[in-house]
C-alpha cells in the first residue's frame, strides 16, 4: 500500500522474506499486469508506529475489506519501504515509454 511517500506491506515474521530483510534492508520489487510494469528500489524498515499502523489498518479495511490484526507480532509484521528510484514502462514499447522516478 502507498501512503505518505512510502510503500507498506505485511508478512509473517518467520518468513524467509522477513529474515532476509532483517539481515539486509535493501529491497527491489515489481508490480505488473502484463502490459504495465513498475520496478522499485529502496530500503526497508519495520513499521512500529501505532499512529501509522492505525492509519494503514483503516486503509486496508476501506480498500480491500480486510482488517489486519497487527496486535500480535507473532502473526504479522509491517514493513515500510522508502523508495530510492522507480522505473516504469508500458509493453511492448518499453524503449519509448520508460520513465525513471527519483525520490
């Protein structure tokens, strides 16, 4: 989820993803739908601020009709991605539509 110039996501604290990010906070991820692509590079940190978690929780309910329970860190934890650069393009004309965003 995008909020206040950062991406947020949740994961299981015992997942390989969580263990990897605990050891190395650099991240690259992408989203695509087959024609449009966005690749984001940045750094990640645990989000523990109650104010932000409440805001994100409300957004999840509004947007996805899903109410996450982040009260117990044994089940789900939230990460904040601070983007450094993003690349976006539309297929099949990547060379004509490529745009880079610096944060």
